C-alpha cells in the first residue's frame, strides 16, 4: 500500500471554477445501577455507565483532532455545489457529502476533511449532504475516491479527521440571498476554512448585534430582516476565530468580497474541541428552497474488514441518534 500525503487546497468557495439523570439522595448507587442494567437488558439496549458520563447524540460535524473510522463510496454532483449552496463544485473536484448526523443541518459546510484510504490520502471540501448515509459513511466525489482507492472497489474502509485552520484561498466573501430585503435577511459566508459557529449582523456601530440562524442549506437567516444596510457582519468559527467585516450591501445574488481573513495564514490548531453548534430551526420561507442533491452512486458491495487502529468511531458516537 502506498501512503499518499494530504495537500493543501486553495479554493475560492464562492466563485465557480474558470462561486443525558442523577439518582435521588435516598437511592443506593448499586441498586440504581442494577435496576438500569436489568431494564437495559429487557429493552435490548446498550448502555455505557460512568460517573458523570452522558451518551450524547453526535449531531455535529467532525472537528478538532479526533480521528474517525468509517467507509467511503463515491458519487458525482454533476458540477453542482450541493446542499451547502456553493455556486459550483470546486475546480479540483475534490469534495464530500456527509450523512445527516455529521452534516448537522449545514453546520459542516465549508470545512475540510483529510481522508485516508487503502492507497493514499485526500483532502476534500465538505459540500453536500448524503441523506441515506449513516455516521461514518463518506460519499466522496469520484475524483477524490480515486485518490484513495481503486474505483472498481466501490466501497472501502477509511479513517478521516477534520482539518483545523486550513489554508484560506482569500478573504471572506458574502452573498445575500435572492429575495432578501430590509424585512428578510439571509447571507452565505464563504472562504471561512473551518465550520462556522455563529453569524451576527448590525447596521450601525451603536446597534446591538442580531444573531442569524443557520439554515440547512448554508445560509444564515434573520427572518424579521436586518434593515436596508449596509451591514457589519461578525463571523465566529468553531475554534473561536472571530472577525468582523463592514460595508456589506443589501445586494441579493451578488458575491461581495471583503478584505478580512478568518484567521492569519499559518494559524495553529485550537487548544480544545468546542461544543456542537446549535441546530437551526427547520422552517424557512418559501423563497429559500433547499438545493436538491443528485442521486448517490453507491456500489452494492461490502466493505472489507480493517485492522487499522482508531481513536474514535463515528457510528458508535452517534448510536443515540438513530440510524
């Protein structure tokens, strides 16, 4: 097996190529634990008992330095930008669609993964959602899959991890959605490198910041509007990088380039892993349809066994999420 090395990707993401409860004080700890175990056996559940531990639904994108294990298949977006509302697939065609748990209602959009397969490593942009994929199932582009395995295999075991502070192709970009007005505001942020935690908007320096709600199609919405603009937009990513860009006009459909970078070139990894972002409301105005993802090309084969050591299992971490 030859081991390839990840390469830094320099993609402008906004321009097409050429845009768990505590027992009561009277209860005996051993009795509580025994009762829970019996109940679990009766219901056929698998429980993890530990002091202060809470099985958490891993409805969040891969972040930090954890390594995950899973499997990969491939598909073709036909050049479209996927559920993340990219204007087009990246020029190098190296992208990935995640299952609903890891896509996390759009929270993963714009981040990168390094994926290791049988014959090498590839760095891919998180661009799309794979509705039928369980946690740990990566649906790569055909070109990305070919970097890590023979496409004839169709389905292979992989390990993967988030890329923290990847090289940025340029300053932040902003695109106000079609249909926006002073009474309804939605913006897509590009070139941020890491997944985003929050986007806030205001018109004047004396105004309070208004928090925008992330939508599953990767726009940030203020349903009551933010005024006629121009706006300052404050952007914070999952590792605590925060910047503010000013002078963003209410110009629906136009990509506006700022002079602000999300972090300095060569910025190191964050010291700790942040908590998951809050899931955005599922409802949205009729004028903001979710982009349709094209059919997935999944080979009807079984993944071969792998003895690769891992530090985390995406499917195990998400067992309380269903699937």
